[in-house]
C-alpha cells in the first residue's frame, strides 16, 4: 500500500512538473532520478507480489522457515530460489523507496531554484 501511495503521489507531482513548468537541466535531471527510484520501487513491489502468488500455489503451507525466519535445511531448491528472490526484492524495494524519499528535498530545492523566486529562495538555500 505504501509503495502504491508513493508511486501515485509522485506520478501526479511529476505530471504537474512536466506539463506546467519549464525546468532547468539540473532540476529535470533530479526529477528523472526520482522517477527511476519510484519506478524501481513499484517494479520490485510487483515482482514480490507475483512471487508471493507463485509461492502460495507451490507451497500451500508456506516456505519452510525456522523460528528466526531463515529457510530450513530440508527446503527444496525451488523453495531456496523463492526465498532468495524475496530477500533480494525486499532489499531492492527498500533501497528504491529510500532513494525516492531521500531525493525529495533535492527535487524540491531544485524546483525552488528553477522558479527563481529571488530572496525567498535565498532564505532556504
């Protein structure tokens, strides 16, 4: 749900920026960088959901995990692949979401500079 809200909110903001404002090159690059992180977050989320459906179909009782949440030693090769997929996708998703959130101040300050409001911008820059 959080990834959908992140992507949806950014799509609205990005559309407004691209259609109603003329951005300088540095601001355009910052917006493009945030685009990549938001798309990466959405794609890794979709991949995780798809893998979850496949796991439920192949392992109706779930993956064999121990008390710490690690895969048990008697897990099948297919179970190991799914577990690795979930682990990697979770890390990538968090990195992309953190990047999208982390790039927000850069995008906002570049937008302020791109509008060139003069003294108001100088108070924050």
